[in-house]
């Protein structure tokens, strides 16, 4: 009986996971590694992508899938860098969906040039809750935090911090101007996700961005484990 | 036929609105004015409340209802100010709800000392999408933005900015240290919500907080319109 109950709970997420696996099969067939990039609104995902994609990643052809409630502001910024960008808007619901799910990503795949890229970066809707609940077929999840948001965030949004492979602490250039205790933040981070990879960067100054570029370049080697 | 279809669409939100009206009736019966305080994670809602409630609001007894996915970090901070604080945790779902709805607020009302307060401030879950979609019985909505989040936010999360009575631009002390074009932000704000009341504050330095305190003190006079 116990086992049956557990299975029913798992079934509630199965529709999304089934589609996520279908996405993943398509990505694998084309040899495309996929990153799900998540953060709170305004943590600096797009600015960070501009920094990474401006000079490019050595030997890696990158495409971007942009998730936003409305508009194409971020997609327009990235298209200026001459990378293929596909926009998903989630506002068909009454106030807009607060996250991407596997089906939304699937509905956009026809417009993504999978044959021409090696790495697809999916920039999720800015939100620290629901994006963590929906796998979309990614190989890795990167979560961007900003020092302006406060050191308590890992404790307040634990699922997000627990389900990612890399945590980026951004806006390091603001460290002298905000009440942010970096040691306390890292202590909280290790409490919810012990030993998770982390990087300290400033998308504004470029500090630490090379390390992220290298992490992305080497991701296909590490991402050999199936979903 | 057309009319029937419209009614069905409206019905989808009616369960929440019905409960919101019941909440509102309870608030009215006790003469309690209610604010729904919303923002992205880390925009500074709690620090702002500490600034406002530390000295208190002249002649106004304040209570707080804290919405968080998990934990009671914010509630603990505010309880130190000797205001009655009630905590709602939304993590009973698989990854936690990303917003408060009218039923969650209703489920907490027994624990809120409505007879002993004049103003109830409901601090919503940090999120710029879904909280805007759910009325909880409030008289007014306040939305806190931070200059660290960037000037594009009104265009990216229009429903949130459109459905509030007051927009607070917080972290003004960071203005010299971030690439934030205040005029552009206000231009975007007026594009999605023409003429909405706005205040420039720094919860860190206290700049502008008196104006917010006065706005809250006078809210019952303005909030005479039923939900």
C-alpha cells in the first residue's frame, strides 16, 4: 500500500518529466548540451550571458532560449551578440506563467537550430520558487544569486538552491555597498546543498566570468549521465 | 453564447475572489485596513518593514502576516519589534507555493489578533508574477522594486506593476553603484501603470521612509472603496 501511494505522488509530476525526457532525447540526438539558467528577477542572468557570449566560448556554438512573461527585451539584447535566440512568452495564462515547463520548451524546439549549436542556454523566468519544480530536459542547472538580495536566500528558497549544479554569486562589485555577509551566505548554501559548486562573479566588471566560460566549455564532458 | 463563455472564464478566478471577499468582510468588521506587500526576492520588504515599524506609525496598531515558502526568518526579525506576527508557510505543496492566495490568508486569520490592530501588513512570497494574480482581501497593494534589479522590470512583469496602488523604489543608496536609469524606469512604470503613486526610499539609510509611514497612516481614509 505504501509503495502505491508513493507512485501516485510521483505520477503528478510525470507528465512534465515525460516531456522533459523527450526534449532530452532530441538534445542528445543533436549532441546539444543544455543549461537551465535560473534566478530571481534582476539578479543579472542576461548581463552575465552578454559577458559570456560577447567574446564567445572557445570551440562551442551557443544558442539561447529566452523565457519571459511578456516581451523580448532580453532576447533583443542577446541577438545583438549574433547568437541564435528563440523567445518563449508565458503570458497566455491569465497573468502569465511564472516558470518554464518541459512542454513550453518543447513547443519552441522547432524554432531552435539544434543542428547548428553545441550548447543551449535556457534563460528561465525570474523566480526562485516554481522554476525549480520543472525539469525541462537540461543537463545542468545554474542558479544566479546577487549579493544585493541578502544572505538568507538559500534558507528561504531551499529547493532552488538544492536542485542546481552551480550557484553563481553575482554583483560582487556591490559587496562594499550592501549589508551582505558572504560567509554566512555560503554557510546557508552548504546547509541546503552541501558542497555544491559555486563561483563569485561580477557581470558588470567581468570578474570571475572566465571561470564560468570554462565551466560551460567543459560541461559536455561532465554531463554524460542520462536524465 | 458569448456571454456564457465570458462567465466561465471569470469563474476560474471566482473561488479565490469569493474567499478574498470573505476575508475582506472580516477585516471590515474589525475595522482593519489591509496591505498586500509584494516584491521580487531580496528587494527589501522586511528591512523596509523594520524601518517603518521600529518607531511605529502614529496612532496605528500594526500586525504582520508573513508569507514564506519555508522558515520564519522574516517573522523572527519583525517579532523583535514587538508587533504581532503570524507566519504562513506555503511549502505543503511539492516545492512550495510561489504566492499567497485568499484561502491561505483565511486559514491564518484565527491566529491574527484582528481586534487589537488597525493595520495588517501581509508580506507576500518574493515573486513578481503569481502574487499579482491573487487578491487576498487587501485594501491596497504595495510593490517594492530595488534599483539593483534594473530599469526594465515594469515591462517584464507588467501585471504586478499594473495592479498595485503604490510602487516603492528601494535601495536608493545603491544608485551611484549600479547601472540603473531612474528616468527610464519611471518611463516604463508610467507605460504600464500611468500615474501610479511612487516613492523613492532607502530602507538601509531610512531615506524616504517617513513618507511611507505617512502613506500607511492615511490609508484608511483613502480605502473606503469596497473590494
